[in-house]
C-alpha cells in the first residue's frame, strides 16, 4: 500500500476503502452458500454497517443485496430505522479513557493521509459564530481531546472560536483555501498589469499627438510614469505566477 498510494497519487485511506469493498464483493461471490444465508440478526446488522459505512451503498442498494441474499426483513424502511436507532444510541462525541493528542482538520480537506478520519463531534448548530465554535472545541477538550493544532479555511467564526478554546495551539490555513487565496491574488495582479498596459498605450498615443513643445514634454513625462507603473505590475505578476507554479510542483 505504501508503494501503490504514491504511484497512483491516492491516499492510503482511499486505498483501504477500495480493499474493503473488494473483500466484500469477493465474499458475496465466492463464500459458501450456507454462510451467505446465515440469517441471524447480529450478522445482518454487521452487514448493514459494512455496506453502508465501508461500501458507501445507498439504502436501496443494501435492500437489493439483502433481498438477493434472502435476508429478512430487507425493506428500505427497516434498514433506515435500524441505522436511525443505532445512531441515536451512539454519543455525539467519543469519550476517551485518557488524554488523546489530536490535530483537527476542518471543512474542505480534499487530499489527506491521516492516521484517523474519525469525526469527533456531529451537531446541528444555529450559527457559525466564534462563541458556537468555542463551545464545540471546549466539549472536545472535556472529552479528553487535546488539540495541538487545526487546519481549516479562514472563516472568522471557526478560527476565533478555536483560538479562544485552544489558546496555545497552532492554526494553519489548509492547502485548498491557501492556494485559492493565492491564485485569487494572482488574478488581481493580472488585472492590474492589463490595466497598466492599457494606460501605457493610451499615454503613448497622447504623447505622439502632442502639437506644442510644452505639451510634448508634459505628455512624455506622463508616458514615462505610465511605462514604469506597467513594468512594475508586469514584474509583480510574473514573479507571483512563477512562485505559485514552483510551489504547486513542490507540493504535488
């Protein structure tokens, strides 16, 4: 897995999911028929969780698989109620027996290779204010999770709330949002360079159309300022574009 993951530019987490799904398909295809038709409730619930959580199957797909394997009951309503009951029985936050050091990954973290992808807390909040986020992270601290840092977007609420609850911890912007902001800045410099170039061209035309010597000197000076401003904007854009390309290549 350590060799395959970088070769195909995928995370080990994603590779593990593929492996689990493959094992499930092989079990369904090649296991002894008597084992497949084993219809006790505990085995059925295990299969529901495996198909839902690891196989990413919809309730309709699970119902179809159960019907094929002759599990009863196998209706979508039964499966939905089963998952709902289990969900209500589980606590919203994991309670650790001893302190657990964690690094939080919040919001759109698209490509990670973490030791754990545990979702520590799920709750429906009325807003995204700093006060709400502070209460969220404080609850996790009360359950013995010691956050040493967090990667997230630059949302004011989540950043302020995290820093209020974990004052000595590190906060960094994740790659996705950091790159998005940097490339937004590149677009701004491109716009500035384009406008500066247009002003330089306009100043050159006005200079060439000067009739008197006084107007000629005045417009020449105006053109030189416009040319310098254009050169500065172009250099800034080119340097930022080059740095972003090098940064992208270094992180891939």
